[in-house]
C-alpha cells in the first residue's frame, strides 16, 4: 500500500484519510505517523510543514493544525492573511524562496494584489 504525495489544497481531507488508513495498516503509532508524514508532502503542503514544524510536538498537534489550515476552505484566506502578517525570512531560507512564498501568500489573500 502506498500513500500519494499530497500537494493540492482541495484534496486535504481525502489525502489525510488515505494517510491514516496506510498508517493503521502499517501499525504506525502517533510518533511514527508524525515522523513519516513529511515524506508524503510537496508543494504548498510541504511549505506549510516547513513553516510549522516546530509546532508539531505530537501527532495530535499536526492533526489540529492541519485541520485548522486545510480543513476549511473558507478559512484559508484568513489563515494566509495571518501568515502574511507574521512571515519573516528563516535563517536557512534563500531570499528567492522567501520572496516567492510571500508572493504566494499574497495571491492566496487577494489574487489581484500587486507587489507595491
């Protein structure tokens, strides 16, 4: 059995249910679920994980933040606004990566937002 790598926001619930199914099949406990989840993310999902990894003390934290972030599409804009207000360049992040992530957040908040 194999979990698909997840990167599209609209498939969050489907992806998580499949990941849970595979984790149950493999008898992964919560610490293994948390340790392995990073290998099944890409794109925006991976950026989100990287940006929030320090908040994942356990699997329950991951599930809660995952649901808060991707579980309610109507709240995604508000979440992006909060991220945009607090986003700063990480020490290990290139300038180009930082700028692209900020631009991505801007588009999530308002597709017509300019760089000005």
